[in-house]
């Protein structure tokens, strides 16, 4: 590692050398550098298929890295201010699971907000850990969940001194950040670890005037979706560790669920993207910030929309805001966010990240140009002119505080039966219900199904939200616990 710098990309360089040697493959994958699947090779390209390879000595092994993967992970750790980094090829969901499962045992408590990704609740099911939820609060105008107040976290720590960890979003899907440094200090003073979901925070490590990144705040672990804003291929991610975490134990935990056939396409994309960000990240994200700020100003000038930003910051449960996020409130137009999402895609050929009941999110990244921003703005202007309507009677909030009756694992494995969703009120839910994206559960196993939640689900279906999580793909029936 001493001879390497951030200008190196060890996995990428090793793959180039492998290709130049014209190795004859008598191993997997069976397409044999693309020759066995010409249709796939025509679609993806011969260069891509020629390096879709299996683990071998010169290319190292993801589950037991001692060569180029170890070197590449070391460079990633340096670039992200971490003590150790892992390349993750099962997505950030697997990184989240590894954080929770390497930290908590059956029955142990973790303090967290309820507006977490499904993968967090899934990790509680796998580990048997018990959640202690902190209400993230609600912005009354926007109807969105916020961050965790440091005072609320301190109260939860005081009431649950036996908790092992605090988990937080940095940022939320909408761009809202908690006071990560203060929360980390409170948790560490209580002997608890701090785990951060930074799926949408890659750029915090490289851009200027960004919210504080988890590793710089002293967090113990952070999961980072490099593919979201860092430029790597979909499903590639990083798991970052601080100095107080045993990387060997974490690696063993990762290996419980991560594939033994790690994709070198995904790993190479992480390696190359890390190099790009380390060398040019400040310039890259300055441009991203400029594009997002321009888009926000133009959208707010249209009228009816509200593209929100740092003016929301209150020093508490909105401690900071990620201004690269183009989050836009739509209810004043009489349109749900998901309706604007659908109109943009179906009528204007524009695909945005997600739409929910009251807002939509457009991801701005290094791949965007001013031309695409202008097209989005002009389309939104036309939608306002042609399709806005009376907002009376619209559902005005995304977050409904849960009524947790049982730990997720106990509920998930309990005896269950399927009932029509309209007849499930007051029963205990045995599965997930969520809109995807963003993948934040409306209901999770072990939570009481209330009339308010059922009205929200019906409204979300009516407006066109893509609901997932239940065994019934039509979301007409739901599994509940046997009485």
C-alpha cells in the first residue's frame, strides 16, 4: 500500500493486465469472456464481458482480500477518512445489514428513527435486535419526516442505557441531516456505537460546503451508496469503519450474506469512481451544487412548486440540508408528487428518482447538463399550466408514527394469516408495506395497523404510488399475526 496513491486503481489495473495476457478460461463464468453468449456481448460490449471474471490469485478474493482488493479498499478508506473500507457488491442494503448484525445480538437494543430504509428493519429481523424509535418529527407544510433531534436522542439514551448503538440517516432521502456530531458525542459518552446510513451522502466527503460526513463526525460505521452520487455501477457500495470497530469481525459478518462470487465489474467501478472523486471530487460536486441551485431557483419562479433547501435549517431536527438534492413540494398545485412523477415520465420522457404523496425528488449528479435542467424546468412549467387543480382534500403528510407491539423478528416468524387489507385495522402486521422508492416502510412487522395507515395506503394506491413488501403483489391482502 505504501507505493500506491489516490491516482492508482488497483482492481482496474489488475483487470487490464489480465486482459492483456489473453488467459484461456476454464473457470466460471460460463460465457467465457463473452464468446458463449453473443447476444449479451453485442448488448454490453466485448470489453465488458472480457473482464466479467471469477476470483483468481492475481485478482484477489472479495471474501478474503489479501491483494488488489485489499489495496483498493485501503485507498477507499483513505479517500473517505475511514480506518477501514469494504467493497460491497450486494448493494448498500447489505452494508446496512452488516453494520447492524456486527454490532447487535439477539434482544439487544438500537436507537433509531422510524424513517429508515427497509434494509434496517430487515437487519433487525436477521439479528433479533430490538428497535427503540425516536420520532423524527414532521414538517407541517411539506408533510415529510425530518431528522432526529439531539435532545430526543439524549432522552432515548437516558431511558435505554443498555442500548448498544444509535443509528441515523445522513442525509434522509429528502436531504435533511441531523446533528450527527452531537449525536455521536452523546452516544459515545454512553458507551454506544454510532451507525450511519449515508446511502445519499457520498458527496459529503468530497464537495465543499456540504453537510458533515459520518466518518469526519466520529461515527463508527457508515454505509455509502457510491452508485447513487459517486458514479459507480448500480449495486456497488462501500462500508466504512472508524477506529473503534474490529474490521475482521465485520468482514466475517459481511461474509454471512454477501456473495462469494463478487462481480469484478462492480468492484472495478468502485475503484475507478473512488479515484475520480479523490482526484476531482471538489470540482465535480461544485458543478453538481451549481446545477441544483440553478434548477431550484428556476422551479420556484414557476409558482405552485416549492423546491426547498437550507432555509428549512433550524439547528435541531433539520440541523443541515444537502443542497444537491432537488426535492420539490407539489401539493399547492393540487397534484401529488407521484402524479408529477408519472406525468414527467409518460408525457415528457423525463425519469426522476421518486414521487410520493406531496413531493418528488430529482437526483442531480455529475452526469447532468444544463440542457437537461432546462428541459425539466420547462416541463414542470407546462404541467403547472395544463394540469394544476384544486388542492382541497389531498393527503398532506408522509410520516405516520408507528405503534410497535412486537420486535420485528418475533413478528416476522410468528404464526400469520392473510386478510383483506381493508379488514386489517387494529391487527398486528406480519410483513412490510412501503412505497418504493424510497423504500421506507409504511408498516413493518410487529406494528399495529391503524385506520390512519390504511387510509394512507389506499390514497397512495389511488395516486399511483408503487407499493411493495407484501406477499400479495396486488397489495389487496396483508399478512397479520394470529390472534
